[in-house]
C-alpha cells in the first residue's frame, strides 16, 4: 500500500463509513485502470517490436 493511500485512509477514519467505502472503491478502480493502461502500453510496444523484426 503506498503512502498516499495510507494517509487518505487515516484522514477518512474520522468521517462516515459509507464515504470511506466509496473512496476505497474509487481508488481501487483508478489503480486497476492505471495497471491496465501500463499492461496495454507494454503489449503495444511488444507488438511493434514483433512487427519490426518481421519486416527486417
């Protein structure tokens, strides 16, 4: 768990649980989105490399 998220949790402990739950879900989705974007870009690079190697 990264520091930023940890601190957000600390700050949210004083607030109500419903909001906290929504916040966790949103953070989770943002994390997944970032991860998928990284994987997609990595895959795209690999695809381009394969195409280049086929051309030469």
